[in-house]
C-alpha cells in the first residue's frame, strides 16, 4: 500500500465517521421529547466536528510541510 493510498483511506474513514456521527446526532432530534436539544447532543456535535477538523487539519499540515520540505531539497 502506497503512502497516498493510506492517506486517502484515512481521509475517507474520517469523513465516514463524521457523517455517521452527524447522522446519529440528527436522529437524536426525533427521539422524544421532541424539540428539546439535550446537552449530550450538543456535546456530541462539538466532539464530532472537533475530531473531524483535527484529523483533516493535521493531515493537511503535514502534507504541506512535506511538500515544502521536498521543494527545498530540489
């Protein structure tokens, strides 16, 4: 498995986990009592978005550093 394939799988997995988390959170809005946003739902939204953002941000940061470093070598 090449490094590019590994990063692609990592990004798709992070995306799938985030979508699944958001789907569960959206479904929680339709569980009784309707119209009440429980604090656990708000905490879950924050955790899912933070986790997804950190995965994508860390990956982008290191890809940028690797690209910059390789350009300096040439």
